[in-house]
C-alpha cells in the first residue's frame, strides 16, 4: 500500500473523515482530491517530458569565433571591433 498504510489505517481515516465532514460533503471532497491528483500527475509528466527533451536535444554547433586583431598599444590579440583593449585599456 502507498505510504505504508494498511487497510485498517484507511478504514480509520475514512471514519474520521465521515465524522468531520459528514456524508453529504465526502463525494465533493473526493472529487476535488481526485482533480488535484490528476493535475499534479499531468504537471509532473509534462515537466519530465520537457526535461527529457532538453537533455536529449542535440547540442548546437559551436559558434565561429570572431576575427582577432592585435592591440595598437600592447600587441595582444583582441576581438575585431572592440573599442578598448581588455589587457591594457588602450583605445583602438
């Protein structure tokens, strides 16, 4: 049985629920609990499928690196189009 409950435990829980809520509200509560469990299961299934798709999705090809040029001040390679050298800070 789920959660380690035995049949006697379920009978005691049913009797307590009957005393607390009365016989007229038990079907309503049962339907609400069933809908909640169904929504939880569908959300869990959707999350699992989404995770599986993300994990099995082929990785994107590596992006081509932008061309590099030498810094005018220090001569270190920097990406073309940069306004300042990240090494020495000189304007390009």
